């Protein structure tokens, strides 16, 4: 992802493996971009939303060490936002269907690929 193509206010997804978070570009410089990411946090009895600013270099890779243990640093997804959003909505629908079909979670069809996980805000 060439971050020079991004503009302030543009919606993007940031990705680490199959984990996706939604964000908005807040700053664009020659060195890279800053993206504001809003995510849900669910505690024992509450649900809140936190936001933070993640910095990405000119190639779209996280500069702050933000990532997942399994897949490493987040990168800015170069798939167009609306296209990726539609894909994630469809993946959530399929995942919900599997949960209904296998409510105890004991059976995961081996012929079905792992579905991407959207860990940002819903809706």
C-alpha cells in the first residue's frame, strides 16, 4: 500500500492476518499516515468504545508495534473500503450460520476456509 494515495478523512481497513479493524486517515505525510481506529471493548458488565491513533510508514506497515501475536504488525489494506466491508459482512453472515448449525462449536467443516474477523465497530 502506497500511503501517498490516501487522503485525510478516507476510510480504510487495517489488517493483521485475518483480523481487520476499521479506521479513518487523520494525517498524511511523506513518511506515512496516521489512522484513527475505533474498537469495541467488552468488559464483564460493560461495553465501551475506545479510539487510538496508529502510525503507518510510507508502505502502510504499522510503526508503533501494533499487531497481533499470530500475524505480526497491522498493515493498511489496499482493497477498496466498500469492497472489503462487503466481504467482512458476508463472512460474519457465514460465521453466524455456522454457529447456528454447530451451536456447541464441536464441528468445524474442513472444506470451509477460515473466515476473516472484524474486530472494530459493527454497523
